C-alpha cells in the first residue's frame, strides 16, 4: 500500500499516468557484460542456450535476460557479468570516464557503478571508491575483485568530509543514499519503509554530499548526481541547491533509445531554478526499469 503523502506526490508527478504507475508489476531483468573479462559477443554465445537475450538499446554492454536463474551460471561466478538494473547503468554513461581520469565514487557500495566505471576506463586511470558503512565495504571489495578491477582504491570515509583527502578529481559520481522509492517495480515492499521524515533527512544528506563533492572537483570537472528516488526533495530540490548555493552548472544529458522526462520545475511552495530542467527522470512504467533521477553538473 502506498503511503498517502507519497500517493499525493505520485498524483502530482504523473497526473496522466497514475493508473499506469499503480499497475506496474513487471520489469525486465538485466545484466551488464563485464568487458574487463569477456566481450559481449563471447558472453552472448555462452549464454544463448540458457536464456532469451535482448540487447539493451541505451547501454552497449547491457543485456535484458529471461529464462534460467541468472545467479546460477559459471559465467556469473567467474564475474563475466554483473546483475544490474538497466536504468542503473545510465549514470556511469553520463559521467563518461576516460582512461586517464581521476574519478571519485562517493557512495560506492556494493560496486555496481564502480565496476562499470572501471570497465569504461579499461582498468586505467584511478578510481577512489568510498563508502561510509564499513560493513558494506565487504560487498564492494568482493565485487571489485570478482570483476577483475585493479584501478580502484577503496576508502571508508564519511562522504561529507571527503574533501579532507585534499585530492582534486576530474569526475565524481554522487549516486546518493536515498529513499529508493523508484525501486518499487523491483521491490514493492519499499513503500512499507518509506517515510517523509526520512526523505527530508536524506535530502539534507544529499546536499551535504554534493557540497563536499564540489569542493574536491577540478575546475571544468563533472559531477553526476543520481538517485533511485521519485521524491522531488531528493532530486530537483537538491539540484536547485547545487545551482544556487554551490554555483554548479547543469548540462543536457544525451542518452538515446530510452524514454526520459524533464525534471519538474516546481513542487508545492518551491520554484526550482530554470536550469534544473536539464536533469532527467526515468519512470518505472515508461521502460520497465527502476525509476531514476540523473543530473550532470559542471564546475566553472
């Protein structure tokens, strides 16, 4: 059951699609080819006898997969592919890491996007993969090792003080801790733990993480901010803060072959900066994926 306050938000966000939202129950399972260990062509050849396979049109290394249990193959245990929602693959693509970049993943565990960034960098350059929760580092380190990532240093710091490292990064991913309301398509029980007070607390944390990231970003550098939340307080409100208080500039996001929507311009008493519109929303019922919010920010 959707909490009343969240239902009001959904009615505001999707006035013409409320019924679609309420009926979402099916999503496409997806995996990402780990190109540090195998090519997509070779992996497809190995898996085609067990699965129905369809290429994800917005991610070259992504595959929709149907059939056999995807965690019960030798290829999975060898780290040839990573189980990852197809919308979750987009933030690293927007970040566009290069082989000589110094990259920070400020809230990295369990490593879905860190391992994808490492693959995009061909295991070159350097990634700092940070997480505040020491227990979550176990999963992060395991996935990095399983995927054969060797260009990454793992740190255990509160991301709000990450600038104390005195390192300037070319690119930073702030895949922020969030209420995860956009994962309702894969986890309907998420609504049971959703709480407006928690959303407000997370919004404050997300702004603090962005502020810390901006302090350790090189001039001309890029931050990609993302959440799997539907809530404006965790999305547009945070980007409005980044523009007005941190002086960051938003840039248009160019991702082909996926249905996206512009960020909203206002919510309740809040009027957001006009440039918040460059952020995108990926809605669960549009692409049979988890819901995501993504914004590309640059420092000048």
